[in-house]
């Protein structure tokens, strides 16, 4: 006989979208997001098999699937990330906006 179980819609959607090799990779990145405490940042260092661009893409995909907004920044071969409301926004380069005075 079949076993019946109730799960949340979010869990069901995650199970259906995260299949195959890509799904396993994104699941790992979701684990990275869930390990962080609210006022902590994450740090991922790229190795020979992946680039910082790939790490950024995977973090963004994991954040979108879990409904989070992340700030993702890169410095050399290290990617830092945190939830949007947790810390300061990264400094932007360029001119300051003109004031209306």
C-alpha cells in the first residue's frame, strides 16, 4: 500500500525543480544559505572546477528558490553573501547623485 504524507507546497516545488546533477548542486547551495545565522555572512572560495561567476549564479538560484534576497559580492576568487537586510550594502563606485538644492 502507498504511504501518504503531507508536505508544504514549497517543499514539493523544490523536490520537483531540483532534479539531476544541477539539482544536487543547488541543494548544496541551499544548505549553505540555511547554515547562516541572521547576522552572519557566508564566504565561498572558488576552486579549480568552478568560477566565481558560477558560484554567484548558483547562489542567486538558491536564493530565488528559497524566497530570499541576497547581497552577493566578489573579491578575487572569494564570493561573500548575506541577506539583503542584514548588513550594509556594498559601496558603489562612481559619482554621488546630484542633490536637488
